[in-house]
């Protein structure tokens, strides 16, 4: 089953993707897959990390057009750094989400990227914000995004329980991304994880052969 | 509700944006569906039973264009009737699925419907066949319809081989409930049909009796 067109050569690089962030008492767990595709047919990178650190304890996940996502993320890093220097203290997660939203909303006609902003701050602790494509911001206990997220709505609705521990959240996140990668052909590769708590941020990478295996038919 | 929007249904066609599922257990099958029929943005029937009998112990689950799916089911029901008289015994589930597949494949450009065929016969017990786009594939379980995309992850994770009849019924109910809460084109009540060697059991689970999950 192959196609003979070469449209992918002129297609934009997109992170057809699966991203997820979930909050627990004490921190957040953030995860993504690692595939960047062009035209839905060519995998232009199989090891890209879509979990970007925008500040010491604030991360954001990218989805949609990779160029747009990177441009916005870099602008946010710059602005957040400046804001934090002016305030003289680490920025709030809500500030990062707000800055992200400003860019997404003001340029909503030109951009095509969605984000999840998650992290820890001293005022409200662990938070997860979903900053979707037009610039809407919603704070939630957990959120999923990207093309692969469609396939795991049922799974995360069924499996999420308030009051999970850090390890349970890591398992929840890894399972969700694996299931999405199994069904979405523009998500794949390895699972990138980041865990942010009061004491700092820790990154983790789970290679393809260590991912959970679900029943196959 | 303005009259204008209510009349849009005619041009958009009745669509069963839907969630359908069928799963096999040792000795039979369980089929499930939601009950919403939409025309554009309006719900024209909120209690439609999309599980349609093709023969005594063979049912099919309808999705896609309501007219196309119902017509295929009626034609196959007639063809199966004739076939079972010719062979002098109850038809095989595979025969029913093949008849559905033949119509879906031959008219694949004109039709827009996906039927999942499931039932019980004496030769191979419970069987589930998917006939999407004109293929014929026997599977331990199959999901279909617009709502199915949201529950692929859930069914991949939760399915275990060798589940009992009750576990299958619970699996189907949970899957339908999750899909109905996320898919705008699925909703209403859940219909379940369980077929085994003893007979056919039809059940309807009302909206407020469906299992609830995390609702942000």
C-alpha cells in the first residue's frame, strides 16, 4: 500500500504528535512522543524532543506546525526570562501560560500550533495549562493534545483518578502516549518525559523497546 | 430552534455519526451501539437502535449514512433468508459478512456506510467481522463510527483475550459511555445485544444508568 506522489517534499514539517501533562500533589509529569513528519508520509525526525524547558520549573509541549511552535516557544523563553528578572523571582506557571496565550491569540490567523504549559511555582504549586490553537487557556488537572490525542480520550477519561502518586502519573502518561503512538501514524518513536517538583526538573527518556506492550489483535 | 436549521437535514443527509462495537467471547458475541442520528447539527432521532438483525443469531451494527446502512442491512437480510432456505439450515456468520462485504465493495464509490457483522453459528461459535470499505476481516473485537476514534486507546489497553460474557458486556458498556461523552455525534442511550447458542438478549441502558468517568 504505497502512494507515488511526492507531495511530502514540499509539505511543512509538522509535529503530528501526542502530548500530555498531568498534575499530582507535589508536581507535574509531562510527556510527548518524538516524531516530526512531513505531509503525513515522511518522518523527518524520529528523536525530536517536544518537551521544552521555558524556565527552571516550567515546561511546555509543542504540537502542530513545528516552525510555528519553535518560534513561539523561543519568544516565550525570552519574554519569561525578562519578566522573571524584572520581578526578581521565579515566574508563575500562570505567567508563562499567559505570555504563551498572548502570542497565540494575537497571531491566531498566522500560527498553527497548540501548547501545554506545565510546571511548579511557589504560589499555587503544580499546575497544568492547556493553551490551544486560537489562544484559549484552560487550567486542568491533566490535559492531552496533538493529533494522537484523539485516540486516547477514552483511555485518559477512564484511567485518570484524582490523588495519584508520582509513579502512577508516570505510568499513566507513558501508557497514554504509547497507546496513541500505536494508533496515530504521525506519532511515534520514543517517549520523552519530564517531572517537575519543588526541588527541580528531571528528564527521562523511554526508548521504544522499553515501552509497555498492549494486547494486539 | 429556527425552522431554517431544522430543514437543513434534507441537504446534509441523515448521518449516524455513531459509536458501534462488537466483541467475541467463548460461546457468543456482544454488540453495542449508541442511539443518536444527526442531520447536520440537529439530532433527528435520539433513540435509534443501530443493532439490526440479519438473521436469528446474526446481527449487524450500523454506522455512517443512515439510509445506506439500513438499505444494505435490508438487502442482506433478504439474501440471507433465501440462502438459508437453499441450504436448509441456519446461515454462517461468515456468509452474512461476505454478503455485506460484497455490497460494500461493489458500490464503494456510492455508499458511505460501515457495518460490523457479528453473531453465533454452530460451526465456529461467536464471530465478529469488520467490513469497512469493502474488506472482510474477522477480529476478536471491532469498533466503528465517528466515536470509535476516541476509544481506540481504551479498547487497546483494556481488551484481554478470553473474557467472560459479563466482562464483555461491561467492556462494551464502558467503551460506549466513554465515546458518547467525547463524540458530539454519539449519544443517547446504549443498546446491547448478546448472542449465544441459547438465544439473543437485547438490552437498553438509559443515559443516566451508564457508567461515569472523569468529567473535567
